[in-house]
């Protein structure tokens, strides 16, 4: 399997995943009986933490891929 990923493709995929996760939190109270979070909570606490965690795991994944490519 030969994946041709570049910076633009990776950035678009990353933004899409974070945007989907954030948007699903806005829709969640309509779908499930969970107590909804305020939009301020989602945008000021949840979304930044998703983005930071995503960047950390992305960096670890890139480092692992470089290690496997050179080993």
C-alpha cells in the first residue's frame, strides 16, 4: 500500500477530524439524552484540547513512520 501524503493533505485531514469532532459535540444533545455542554465550553476547552492532543499524536506518528522508513 503506497500512500502519497504531503503537508497539505495531512493538514486538511487533521482539520477535518477536529472539525467533525467539534461539530458532533454541538449535535450530540439532539441525538442522545446526554446533558449538553455550552458552546463556550466546547469552543474554549474541548476543541483546543482535541487540537493539541491531535498535534502530539500526529508528531509521534510522523516520528514512528520516519523510524520505520529508515530501519
